[in-house]
C-alpha cells in the first residue's frame, strides 16, 4: 500500500491532492477500519514499511497480510492502540489531562459508531 500506486491526476488532468485534514472534512477518508501492525522495516532507525495483518481475512493481500509504506501510514492512519510500556514519559503525562469530548458530527466520531 502506497499513496502513489495510482496516478489519477494524470488520467483526469485534475489536482486531487488533499491533506489529511481535508480528506477527513470532505469524507474522502474515514477512520473506520482496523488492522494490526505486526512488523516494521527500519532503515537507519526510521520506519519505511509496515507489515499489517488486515481484518478482511485470508483472501485479501498475502494470506491476510499487507505491506504498508510509511507514507501510507502517515496519510491514512488516524489512531493506534499502544501498550503503555512503549510510551514515552511525555506521552504518558498526556493520559492524565482532561479528555476532549467529540460531538457526534465530528469526523473522528465515526470510530465510536
């Protein structure tokens, strides 16, 4: 999975690039899918690809697994669940702050439905 796999702009001769915020606001991308990250390809300590176990079953990808380039991760991943033991002290401190309650019309609210 890479954002540059299809060149729709060349076919339709139109600029289709939206930033992450605009993709959410215009419902071009919604956070309604779950995957498990089971591996990472690091180059000089930085992730370049992720091995993903998809929730669509064994018939998709390679026996249910996909390779996601880090650019795709940056563009289309909205939330992750991480064991607290892997969090930095500064991120752990955020867990003690007052949560922000999202209204039902907020695009990120779709995760709760």
